[in-house]
């Protein structure tokens, strides 16, 4: 009889513990969803804040970063800014390939990570939320700065940087985004300095960036 009582108490405690775990997990998921929604609402309310600043390509922007904060082009003034567009779920995994090659190039031209700001803009804000972007950027040796924005903001920024938003069906992921074919290079003063192919090899990226960094 005493053993039955102990077993009953143990089952009750287990049920209570399970309920607590479910509550904590549910609350965490809810808070994350709320934070993402609030971020989108703030981004929409503030507007795209895009301005060419006289540039042929590129200019000012404001995006949500991977820490649920905001970042602008001014955040990286004084550094070479490399702006690229893609998604965690990209066609042929091209965004991952691009960032892998870029990391290898930056390990040579900017090993300390102080002179170049590689800014990866996700075109998939529905799936690439702050935590997903943070985990994704940590996969690469270079200090990749990941961010995204509300659809209206992404539309404006991609137009300013001469990129496109192209979504395609995908058997594994349901859908995936095309990685922009070019990485836009902005100099430390925020002026357009050219492009390089996002499909370039690490050696080709290194050869493109090294002369620029040597002059400025």
C-alpha cells in the first residue's frame, strides 16, 4: 500500500514537471514569435529608409539584425562594406557556398575582421528570423553580419543595391531564394566601389578585394 502511494506521488510529480516544461517551452516560443512580429511592425512603421546618397548603386538602409536590434549602413562607416542578398534556404545552397568562399578570402585580406563588414541580407524573413540568422552566420569563420527586414524594406533595399527577390519551388525546403549574382562593394566613406560575382572562388574574391584595401 505504501509503495502504491509512493508510485502515485511519483507519477503526480512527473506530470507536474512535464506541465512545467511544456509551459516554459511554449512561453519561449511565444515570446520569440512576439519579438519577431514586433520587429516587423517596427520595421514597417519606420519605413525602408533607403537613400542612394548619390551612389550609382547602393546607399543608406535600415534592417533588423540577428540580435533583434536594428542596423544601418552608418553602423559600418569606416569599414569596407560587402552587401549580399540570399537566404539560409537558397537555390543550390548558393548562399552558403558564397559565404564559405568569402570567409576564406577575408581570412587573407582582413584576418582580424576589422576592416571589412560582410553584410548578408536574407530575403526570407518568414523563416530567417533572428536566432536562425545568428546560428547560420556562426557557421562561417568570417564575422558575417546577418540581417533581414519586412517585405517593403527588402523591396526597397534590393532595388537600391540592384538585386532581385526571386523565390523558387524546392523539393527539400518547399521553396528557396536565389542568391544575388553580385556582391556590392561600398568603401569606408559609404560610396559605391564596384561589385564582384557571388559565385567567385576564394582566390578571385581575394584578388578583387586586396587592391581596394591597399588603397584605403
